[in-house]
C-alpha cells in the first residue's frame, strides 16, 4: 500500500468518497494498491462548493449564456465547423449564437445536468411559424447542435436549426451524428459522388 498525497488528491478522494464511501464519511480506502484518506462529508461539501465557484469564475461567459454563446466568437476566430469541416467560418452564423436566440425569443430559459454550473441545456419555444414550431419539452440546441445541424451544413437560420434539433430529440437521434451525416451527404452530392 502506497499512501497517495499529491496534486489532485482532494478531487480524486472526493470521487472515491462518492463512489466507494457514499455512506461512510472519513476513513481510508484502498484502491489499486493505493491508500487514500477520504475527507469527511463536511470537507466534501466545502470542496464541491469551492470547485463550483472556481469553475464559474473561469467560465463566466459559459455560465451566463451556456455553450450557445460560443458560436459567434468561434466563427470570428475561424474555428467554427462549417461546410462539412472544410471551413472554419460561416457567413451569417452569428444568427445561431445565444444572443440571437434570445433576441428572437426562441430561447425562453436554460436548464442543467445534475451538479453542472454551466447549464448548457436550452429551453426553447417557437409558435406561429407553422413548419418551425417547437415545444419546450424537447429542449433546444446547444453548441454541438447549432454547429452540426447549422454551420456544418451551411444553415444559419436559427428557426430551422432549432426545429431540426427538436426532431432529432423527438426521434431519439444524436444531433451531432445527424448533422455531420447530412453535411457529408451534401458535400458528396456537390462533388458528384
């Protein structure tokens, strides 16, 4: 048994405590021949609060907007997946950014996965457009959906991308897989394959 005291000890111990010592705060645990002194429940709670605050401080833009706030900056930097990854810039992609979704009234809120400070899940609603109407219960596009179904396919209409995202969620399809498959098929047709 080798005692482990190094960088990351608290985070690793917290993980182990959550998995191996869920109902037994404190004490030691041996995993793969390493001896870990696990923190008490109070120490774990304090550590979790501190880590969440640090993440929120470092990711202030993500915390206020979620991942949809990265579309415009990525496009301006030339790193937004566009046209089946042939380009890093998509003309008009700023229409897919979170600020645009807010201004158009498409995004009506945000939600989160358990214990996540970023809150990427978008709550969207579109009414009165006919073919693009969506209901909030299916969720809205996050960065990956906006990129895969939007810029990667050369689509910058936020209503169309939101509807495509909703359809994927309704039918249990992965938005990234659907988006890049469509983009690949579009390129194949354009090149005559």
